[in-house]
């Protein structure tokens, strides 16, 4: 029987982890154990913040809509309530973009719901 050296698979696995840690600072980009630990944390934060991003953007849109609607004498909650009663279905992302980039269209929407 021929001799089989078994380091190949383990080396591949370690090299893959080191490659993923590219760009990390200090020993975390070169030492396997440190890289593995750093990646475990990074993946946790990445998972958490993919969920968090949705929350943050919705919050930002609400702030933009509130600021624009208050300039036209309506609070955010009154504006959203009147939108629903008028059966105007525009999501907050689009409303925020209109309020920021095209205030004349946003003003027309406000006049429609008043």
C-alpha cells in the first residue's frame, strides 16, 4: 500500500478561513485561531445588522416624512392616518424620496389628504 499524507484537507480548510479574514488587522488576518474567532464575530454582526438595516431605513424614512409634513402643518401620525383614510397606498420609502427630492409632488399629496 502506498503512503497517504493527510494534511491536504486540513490545510485547505485553514487556508479558506485565512482567505476570508483578508483585510482584518494584526494577527487576525494571518493566524488561524484568531482569524476563526474574528470571523465568528463578524458573521454574527453581519447577520444581526442585515435585520437592523431594515429598521434603520424605516426610521429614517419616517423622520424625513415627519419633517416634510410638519412644514405643511401636519404631524407624521396625522398624515399617515389621512393617507390611509384617503386610500392612497404609497409606501414610506417613496414618500420620503418625494419629500426630499420632489417637494412639489409631496405638497400635492398633502393637499389631497387635507
